[in-house]
C-alpha cells in the first residue's frame, strides 16, 4: 500500500507547515527555538490537571507560576533539541528555516539560552510552587534530551513511544504544583498522554515520511510498512480510550467526562482504521488535526466535570 503524498496539506495548522517561514528578527529567532506552538498543546493538559488536584480552581497565582515555569522548561528542552538536531534539520524541508539552520543564532548562543531557560524555570517553580514540581519539570527536559534526542530518535522506531514520556510530564508537574505530592490520578493522566502521543505523532510522520527518510531518522512510517504503522496507531487509540475510562473511578469523574472520553475515543479509533483504507497524506493530517481536538476536548470535559460536581 503506497503512500499518496500528492494532496496539498493546509499550511496553517498549529504552526505546522511544509516549510516554516524563517523568523524576521533576532528576538523572533530565540522565540522560534522554544517552539511555543508545541508548548501550547502541552499546557492544555496542565490547568485541567491542577483543577482536578484542587477539586476546583487553584489560585490564579499558582496557575500562572506553573504555566510560566512549564513553558520555560519545555521551551528550553525544545531549544536543546534544535541544538542537537541542527545537522538533520538542514536535510528536512519542514525544518530548513529553523534558526540554527539559517544561522540566525549560533549553536553556542542557543545552548546558553536553553540552559538559562531551564534554570529560570526551576527557580520559578520552586519559589512559586514547590520543589517537587520544579524537579519534575527539569526531569522531563533531561529525559527528552538524553533519552529521546540523543539516544532513541536516531536509533529506534520506538523513539516517539518511549520519548513521549517527556510530553506526559506536564500533568505530573501540574498535580505536584497543587498538592506537593503525586498519586494514582496523576499517574493515570500521565498514561493517557503517553498513549496519545504515538498515534498523534505518527499521523504527522506519515505526512513527512520523506523528510525523516532523507535525514535518516527511523520514525515508524519510514522503517515499517504503512499497514503496520496504522495497526499500531489503532492499537494505541484503543488503549488510549480504555485508559481515559479507567481514570473515571480513580479520579471520581462523572458522566460529562465519561461520555466525552468515550465518544472522542471511538472517533479516534475509527479515524485510525480509516487511515488504513485511505493512506493519503491528506487523511493522515486530518487525523493529526483531530488528535489535537481530542486531547483538548477530553481535558476540557475533565475540567467541567470537576467544577460541576
């Protein structure tokens, strides 16, 4: 089953383009290093987790501190990743305008900026929330850099599966910021994001399989058949749906959350199955788009459920 890459994919979607425009200023280049469009998605999960931990709205100050610290930590991790990947970014069409490829920022300056972000993030979370939240945020960066970027990304087709644990850390940070502890509910939320990441990212990787192949990055759609990739995506979508429902008794969530999780979960599974019957770049990007709507809907429903119970 061959992948049809002919359909034109809309260039405007959560910042994902076939080839992003180069930043027009030095400040813009530093902001681009942080990949804030990706960070937005991570933070969508943090506030609902804090609401669940509090059993209502936490203080505005604590929310602000947690979001600022989380943004800085994730931005620093993204900047370090660009530093590590600057050799392969020049080989992929969609990353050729990144600041370290164009020379807008030197590698040394980028690394210094990234480290500074992590230090400030740790300080903000420690002072404004607690030490546990700060340690968890920086631990996510260390995992992302050393386990995903430096080890798995270029060596294993399971790179995004294991590396996705870093993207699931914000829920732990959010919970810890409120309670200064962890428990089964944040662990269950961690599992939800962990299982969501592979089908979400593989849908995008199918669209950009030629880029990853040119750079020698063994993403699943590059090193195995499309049929096998879609089967894996479907399996993860099923496990994801189950994990969201398991969260209900653990976190004492009600029907608003349950119905939303079930409906959107079934839709995610159906979308993955349909991708197997129509393996086009257009459909893969539709599924990628839906995966973002999915995680947003589930966490918004979680928030509403907690506030109305």
